C-alpha cells in the first residue's frame, strides 16, 4: 500500500487532497452530502493505489536489433517483444525504452491491455551519424490504473548493443601484389611431390586428430608423432591508420579524421574480400582483432577508434617494422612532415608493396571547389614516399575514395619530378 501511495500521480494527489478538504469542510459545516463526496474522492486514489500495489504482473521482455551492426547514417530496427506470462490480463501499460541521445529520442508506447499469456511486439528505428557502440535498453514499464491516478514503474535489466561502423565505400577492384605466407606446418607443394611416408612428422600435441598419428615415426622416436598439416597459404598485409589529432582538420562527421576512418574501413573490406589477412595498426600500436580480423572485427575496431594525442607515427612505424611478413602495407595518413615520411618510406623494401592514401588536410580548411593545388608539407611527404617506391593516392576534401583508388595500382618511380597523381599534379 505504501508503495502504491508513492506511485500516486499529480492527479491522484489532487484527488487525495480534495477528498481530505471535502471531509474537513463537511465536518465543520455538518453537510452530510459533502461528506459522502469527500469520502468518494478520497477513496478513489486509495483504492487505485491498493490495486496497483497488489498487482503481480509478470512480464517477459526480449529485444532484437536488425541489423546489430549498421553504417553511420543508416537505420536499425529495434523490435521489443513483451509477453504476459500470468493468467491475468494487464491494465494500461506505458512502455519506454532507454536509448542514448546520439541514436535518437527515447521511444514511448502505450499498450491498452495485454491478455493472459498474450504477446505484443513494438518496433522503432534508431540512427546515428556518429560511430561507436551504443547500449539499447533497459526497458521500463509503467503500470497505470484506468483513471490515471497511480503509476508504478518496473524496469528490466537486459540491454543490447548497437554497433555503428564507419561508412564503407565500394571501391573498384585494384590488383595489389602481396607476399604469400604460409599458415600450416609444411609447404603443400612438398606434400604433392613427396610420398606420405616422407612427410616430416612432428610431436603429438594435445587436440591433434589421432588419425594423423605417424606410426613408423612413433616407433623410431619412441614418442607419439603425427603427420604435419598441409600448408595453407594466405596473403598478409597491414593497415596503418593515422589517428593523431594534430594531423587532421575539421570537426564532426565530415572532418578529415572521419574520412580517414571511412577510407580505412573501405580498403579493409575490399582487401578482405580478396582474401588478404589484415592487421590494424595505428600510431598507438597494433589493435588485436582476434578471429575474423578481415571482416567484422576490423569494422568493430574502427567503430570505436578515436583521435590520439600522439605527436608522431613512431609507435605505429615500429610496430610495422617489428611485425614483419607483411607483403602489403596500406597507410591512411593525415598531415605528414618530411621526417615522418622518411621513417614510413623505409618500411617499403624487397617484395613489400606500399600504398599511401595521403589526405590533403589543407583542403578541409577551404571550400573544396576552390582548392587548386597542394601545400609544401603535403608535396614533400608525397615526394619522399614516391621516391621510396610507395604508390601515393591523394585524397582531398569532397572527393570520394572510389574516384582516386585506381591510382593505387600505378607504380611510383624514384627521383622523378612531375609525378601525376589523382586530384593534382606535382
């Protein structure tokens, strides 16, 4: 009963106060009719509070997001399923789901009545222009009496997560060479040439299939030996994203940093479709993506990446140098000085292919239609990278990556002047 009184609405409190006032006036004036009215007005909110407090609705709640991963600016549909698991019908239900301000306003719905064992589904859409992971929920249900005198709130604890990934731009297919490295125990070409007994065995490891036990070698070495797996070849590459705050210009979804993140996502998805095993590196070091790094894990990592306070790319360059085995390095870069460009240029050696998507950040400070050239800092960085054999793609403000991406297929040449690149001429 006390819980019900605490749940009185403004209307319920007004009825209660009016009833008490009518009773006092009736007693003072000796008006029996006014006394009856006062008792009636006072009894209504008390009865409503008693009924609502004793209500034992048992509601089940489930939520579904379709899709759970959505690009910036696109809609995701949230479906809330409420089930009355008791044998009593509910009264008026006021349903409200909790969503962050970034994805929209809080959705509110009114359900007149849910029959015993009945189910109701509620749909609403969420959208965000900002990347990130956003919690959806918990759901709260307010139970009200038919007169609106009492409202009792009950909340669920379950939440779901909406992942807003950067925009992925479809890119034209560009042939990029990469170093093929193996993922098994021996080269498959050797397996094809050698007989089964000639395949070099290894020690048994926990979890190995017993059908691979090599009995002749087991007898020879006195311990359990198994045949080596055939080599699985996979092309490996690294994706470097420049997240330094001072290297970018602009604010919000159209800033050079957001364009860089979108470019990294677009390139990563394209390379993943081509079967390239990727690792994501920033100026803070390597991001551990786990399984499926070339797919959803990469986009999930880019969904939450933020600008850093780092002043140089040294940590990222060191990570790339120590990693080794990358046949392809794609760098999405902001403003780059000559020293940083030289450090990055030294990563390209031997059979390594280097592609630099160099954002002309100066153009984010101007109206895109009026920029006519490149500044000295950008030109120096482009020249240093091109001289080291990197393929440099210039990306100014207002230009789609898809329009300039074909330049990544063109080999640069060292020491030459007058190099023509997409979006400008040096």
